[in-house]
C-alpha cells in the first residue's frame, strides 16, 4: 500500500514541490533532495546516492531498517 501511495505521489507531482516527512528510509529513494534532521538540527542534505556514499547518519539509519 505504501508503494502504491508513493508511486501515485511521484507520478502526479512532476512539476510540483512535495514535502514528504517520514521515518521510513526506503520511502525517499526516488526524491530529488533529502534533508536529515537530528534533534532539530540539519545534519545532512543531498540525494539518495550522495547520502549513501557519504556513509553518515542517513546511511546508518537506512542500513538499520534493512534488517
């Protein structure tokens, strides 16, 4: 159900800005920009590939959710 919802959002928002707030890291793979906050402070910012290569907080959280 989540996948269908996200597919609908991405398909119908091609020329619009959409803000997605989530704790499910897999939900943001298709987004243009990811902003990682920790206790209200900006920790990291970038697209999925960039943040995974950086191996920072986003990377750690993503790996934890894979198991």
